[in-house]
C-alpha cells in the first residue's frame, strides 16, 4: 500500500514538474489595445487582442491557463480561488489551444466567452495603462506578463522583437503580425538585420578586425614564401653563373696549357754590347764631331777637344 502511494506521489510530482516546465514555454508575444482596422473576429468586430506563442519545439495545450488584466491579482495574500475569480480562463474544447512547436494562438479581449472559444471577458482600457499576465492552471504561478509603455496609437501593437525574446517594441500598423512570427526575415534588409542582431556594433567590429588581420596574415605568409622562393631562385642562378664562369676559366687555362706544351715560350734576354758595336759608335761620333768642326786639322790625326758642350761628354 505504501509503495503504491509513493509511486503515485512520485508520478504526480514528475507530471506536475513536466507540466510546469511546458507552461514556461508559453509566452505573451504581442498585444493590441486599440483595434480599429486590424483583424476582425468571427462576427466582423474589431476587438483588442493578445497573442500567445509556444517558443519550444514540443506541443503544449494552453487550455485551463488564465489571462489577467487586473494588477490586483498580483497580491500575494490572495488565495488561488480568489485570484482565479479575477481572471479569464482559456477554455477547453478548442483544437487551436493545443499549440505545436513555434505556433501561436490569438485571443480576443473585451468580449464574452459565449462569442467563441477564443473570446475572453478580460478587459483593457485603450486609453489607460495596460498590464497583461498569463497564469498557469493552478491560478498561482505567473508564467509571463507584460506592461505596455503607454496608450498605443490605433492599430499599433506592442510585441517582442522575435518570438520569445526579452526585447519588446511598438509596431506600426503595417508591421503588426497577429497569429504569425513577429520577426519576418524575408522583408528585412541586411542593414536592418545587422542593427537588430548587433545594436552596439561589437560584432561587426570584431568581424571587420578579424577579416583585416586575416588578410594581413595571408599577405605576410604569401610575401614570406614568395621572398624565400625568389631568394632561392637568385641563389641558384648565381650558383649556375659561378659554375659557368669557373668552367670558362678552366677551359682558358686548359687551352693555355695546351699552347704552352705545343709552343714553349722563349725568353730573350738583352745581350751586352760587343766590341764591334762600341767601335762603330766611336767612329760615328768622331765623324759627327768632324762635321761639326769640333777638332783641329792635323793630317791623319783625330783630336778630340774635351769641351763640356761637345757630345763626347754625354757618353
């Protein structure tokens, strides 16, 4: 008996935990308080509406959850029945309340539940402050809530920038997205996407710096390898030129050696003047002195007059 009770209690706790975790994935996604030209209900009426979004990838049924628009429900002293009496329950019997992954549910406010399963009696004042809360089925746990920044212009909405994101923004009538994802990527420009994903510019700065440094690194690697290649090529060219020069020098030396062996060089040394050369020189000088009248006229005798200005003094 005790085992059965413990098992039942454990299963109940696990089920409650899983249910609570699933409820946390349901978010208030968009609110319109002043509807004059936006969507209409089944009867052609323009009613204020709220949008719920399942931000998880599993299915969860929101039936039995509560919508509150009166901040009095935030009083922690209230009991669960007291709080439930001040809220509007999401009715069962509607297949649209079974939200699949990333799906949405639109609920009309300021209406009567008798008008349809998506009509709630919770009221909001388009001209006053608006707070909307989403409570789970026990009427105690607040799953999600949003406070509007002020009265909205007609047909504008207050919505999350993306489904489930913490940032909210006021959407102009042309950008209102009831029943579909708030962020429509197909209609967003590249510049808008960058501003949305990187509002402070840190990401684009890091990306730009990364691209610049990567390009510089690639250029450094390229020119380093190119310089080494050119140096190697020049060294090889110089080595080939030097080898060719040595071959030519060696060939010239070999040719000179062959010529030397074929035609030995003869060294001619200057010879000492002979006696005949001396006699010829003396006689030539004497005759020159004779013609210059540098001696007397004795018959058969050549007298050399030793004068400093004669040519004999130069010998």
